[in-house]
C-alpha cells in the first residue's frame, strides 16, 4: 500500500515582485505563514535588463526568451544568483524561514544542456535534462526552504540561463515522486485575466479545452501562454494542483486554478 | 577520553586567482585532489572593482578594506555571491567536487553586525558575531564542500560585506570544535616574501616573535600583515595549522607555515 505523500508547495515569483520592496515584503510575509514544506523559485529578468542597460549591453529577446550571450550570462549570474537570490535569502531568514539559496549547479541539483541552435541561437540558454529530486527532498526533510534562481549548468563547467517558470514546473514534476506537489505561479495580477485590457476579472478555473479555445479567440496575453503550457505539462506529470495569481494564492484557494 | 577529530581543510583563495582562467583551473585541479573534508572561501574584490568602474561607481578603500555604500553592497553581492561563486561551483562540480555555494545569510550560517561608525564609516561592512558550526559540520559530514563567498547578514534582513580572510579564519576557529582544522591562505606568491621586491625567496616558517620583529623592520608588505594577524588569531583559538602560499600548499607542506 502506498503511503500518503506529504504536501510540498513550489512557489514561483516573477521579476516584478523582486523589483518592488513593498510587494516583496508582502510576499515574504505570506510565504512565512505557509507552514508546510516549501520551495521558492525566482527569476529577475527586469533587474537583469536594467543592469544590462547600465553596462551598455544590448538585451535581445525572442518570444519572451532572453538571447544569452557570454556577457548576458554574466549579467544574469550576477543578478539572479547574486543580488536577487541573496536579498531574498536575507529577508526570508529575518522572517524565520530557513532559506538556502541555490542554482542548478549547487550540489548538481539541476542539470541542463545548452539549447541546440536551430533557426534561433539562444546562446547560453539551458534546457533541463535532470533534477536531483532525492537530494532536494533531503534538504526539505531537514526543514530547509530551497530558493532556486534561474541558473543551471551542464555539469561540464558551463553555467546556463534557464527560464524560471520552466525550472518551477520541472521541479514540481520531479518532486511529485516524493510529495503531493502544489505549484503556484505568483505574478502581479489576481489570476489569468478574462480581458487583457482589464485587471478586475479573472478566470476561476481553466481546463485544457478552455485553453485551446481561449488561445484561438486571442483572449490570452502572450505572457500567460507559456505559463499555462507549463501548468498543463506539470498536471499531466502527476503534479497535484496548479494555481496562477497574486501572493494571495500562497495560503488561499484563490487565483486561477488550472485543471486538465 | 576525547575522540580524535577528523581533519578539515579550509582554503581561502584571493581575487587574483578568480580573475585568471589558468590559475583558477590549476587551483580547482589541486583542490579536487584533496580527499579529506574541505571548505573553500573566496572574495572577488578585483572583479567587484572592475564592475564598479564599468558602472561609473567610485571605489573607496581604507587600509585595504572597501567602504561599502548601498551601491557597492549591490556590486559585491552580484560579483561575490553571483558570478564568482557560481563560476567556482560549476567548475568544481565538473571536477566531481560536490560543491554548494553559500553566503552567511544562507541557512543563517554566518551572522554579522554592521560595523559601528568610529573615525571611518565603512558602510555595509559586517563584523562576524556567530558561525553556525554544527550546521556546517552536518553539510561536511554529508560529503558536501561548502564554498563561502564574502557576504554575511545581520539576521534582520540586511546583507553585509565581510572580508574573506576574516571569514576563513572565523570559520577555522568555529570548526575547530569539531575538526582538526588546517587553514590555508592561497595567493599569487609561493609564501610570505623575505623581500617585497623579489618573489623568489620566502619564509618557511614565521612565529609570533618573528612577526613583531619583521613588522618593526618594515620587511612585510601591507597586504600580508592582516593575513598573518588572522593566522595568529586562528592558531591561538585552537586551529591546528596555518599555511600561506600558492595553490601548491593545498596538498603539500609548502609555502610559509605560521606558528605561535
């Protein structure tokens, strides 16, 4: 007989939260009240673009993904693994969350491979090939809260830039072997908007049939489509629940629930 | 009867090694051959100063210590905890060293307090008040190699900049409760130079009496004096052995041995 798995919450936060002191402190307050096992995943794209501008480096994006030149890789390592991650860790420790900042290179937790050049050369962008879930479980079982930034490596000495939404859903899928995983994408809106032009009405639930239709009808914003795609992928791979919304979804059944 | 403690090697590397691909790869090769328990500590001051210059920020030093403004704190967090630390971790993992990058904020491992303003205001510089040695021991016992950058925190949400030599000697003192600690300061010379103008002759050993005399005679460079002071402090607090020299000291009894 299979034992009941314990719950694990994987919360991904967007760059627009990291960027704003009040939003960040509200988020950490919410997160500190979540008493079950938890993992935080963050990006920092807006901060990385701001630093690039200061350094006179051009930021090139393709379909919302950063083209990661050698210089851009240095920028994202500095911003994601350095400033953003350690600011989070220090604020979380102050709220008695036993946070440990991690990249995929640390303890070889997330191994990726450099994306093959097809029509677009994404540079040092990494596609995840392996998540060391039993090792992450050991940390979680010790009461540690892993905080992952959006940096991975190829285990041959090359750091790589990996989309934070993808890291969150890959972690959710891998950790489902050990936990009942609830994946939460926290961003600036209350949920998936019914109308891109207005932020006051959200979908309470979206299933995969709705998703196909909503995409067809052009209702969804470009930004939300990859998030939802990641969400459906995760649900198909045994992740228990996926929600998208503001920091209120961390402790409450709010926002948009994504269902198969 | 006291049980014999296991050896632990704490190796501190300077910024001029991080900066140079060949030196760094030689260092990691040496370090990977050290089969006993080990911890790496690194700074990155030269890289931080280079980034400051690119950003048009002024670098202010006083007696070799950085005056850490809010902007400089961001720079050192980006460089030490981000680029330098993750470059090391990824290179070490490629050599099968199970490295885990850490700041003092992670797991609240090294708590510091903001240095009080006396004649000089060092800004966000942190003086160490507590090292969580039993937690670091747990990591080391799991076969993990902790890699500390020179960032600490006050456990109230403030990150702080702490000298890497001081972090290394404080770690050495704290870990002496659990291990026979050997502290190794690796830099560009073969050891402590007998003559600042020539790099071919080094002291094989320096004791505290020699140190007083050498300082009086003006034989020692300004850079080596705080390193030696840290070394004598560590030896007085039960650290087993201290050596200063090139990466050859990691696996061999070379360089300058510091004795009480």
